[in-house]
């Protein structure tokens, strides 16, 4: 048997990973001068209190996982001769995956027979989480580790990710939009409709007027994927706006009642860069995203 590993940017509940024997390495975030571990809601912070701080325009900072942390994370499995498959946060959004790659190289120098597989999901939030959940299913169905690593790599661009934010300030703070665009967008009530491109980078696909219009666009874009793959789960994630998440869920259920739908939280690492009220929808199609 082998061990599935991931990181806290998958934004799956702690209990889900625990119940399915998936270990994860934590990102860290700092807010009001205090550093916290992003532990997927295990016990280190109150996510709703965190969202309220975002709502008040408190802007946290985040820290990627470094090489030493990955060495420490991987080492117990390597020493136990347990093959590992790390399913990681997009290299297009963080240097974390590069740290994992360097840690793998260092460990293989000392343990040349170790089986360490790394998959760059080119995804964020529950988009990464979708790959982890599918990996769990395929592991439990008996797929060997090398075949699973290849399957995830071959199919990672089949996953669809759509985002919108309520305020542009956090995207500006993170360098995703210019100061002028943020100021003008706020004045004109412009909401970006975004996805993740083939390099795993966030991109603005279009700009719409009004929050409701952006939510409708997220639902409509997701419906295109659902029509291709109606039985695959859809995850709707939000940093505090449950009403918006339920609005999208209701629209998707009405159009495709057979599709499994669930709502989850956007964790503090991702939410630190999107602000309060981000809504994201994650699905899977049968053709690669463009």
C-alpha cells in the first residue's frame, strides 16, 4: 500500500482527509501580527472569525511550505519504505510545489530506492481537492501508485475552476489586478469572472456589472462542464458568503438534479488573497480546459 499526501490548499475538511488516511502539510498565514497554521479547521483558528476580519479589510499574509518542511513531511514515509504520492497546490500560484520537488531530490540522494511521486495539480482550493478525492477513489479501487500519478497528470486539465470576488482590494494587494483597475472596478461595481488557465494561473475571463451577474456566470460556466460529466461531484466553496453559495447550488440543482453538489469553505491561505465573499465552483469535464 502507498500513502497519499497533499497540502492545506486543497481546502477539504480535516475530517475528510483523516477518515481517508490522507496526510497533509500546512501552509501558514499571519493576521494582525499573529501566525497561524492552516490546519483545515482542525483546531488552530476560527474560520468564521477569520472571514469577519477579511470583511473588515484586514489583509493577512501567507507563507509557502519550504524545502525543509517537505523533507520533514516526507521523511517518515521514506524511512518506513512506504511509497508516497504528493498531490500539490498549483505551481502557477505558489513556489510550494517547487519546494516539494527540491525535497524529493534531496531525499533520493540519501534514499535512492524511495518511491516519491509528485503531481502538480495546476489547481487551487477545492479544485486541488477534487483531484485528491478522485485519487482516494482510485487508490481504494486498487489503482497502483504509478498509474495513479500518471492518471492525475493526464487528467488534471479536465477539472474546471471558476471564481468571483466581492471586492477587488485583495486581488490588487496580491498583485492580480492593478491599482487603477481595482479603484475603477470598485467605483463601477465591476465583478471579475475568473478561472485557472493551463499553467495553473488565475486569470480574469470577463468583467461583469453586479454581484448577481457574476454568480450567474459561474453557474452557467459550470453547467457546461456538468453537461459533459453530470455524475461527477461539484464543490462550491466560499469565504463567508453562504447565501451566494446556496444561490449557485440551487441553480445547478435545478438544471442538473442528478449531479452531486456540496458546499465548503475556502481556507485561510486562499481567502487571504481573495478576501471575504469569494465564491468558487469546481467541476470536471471530459475535455481539457483551454
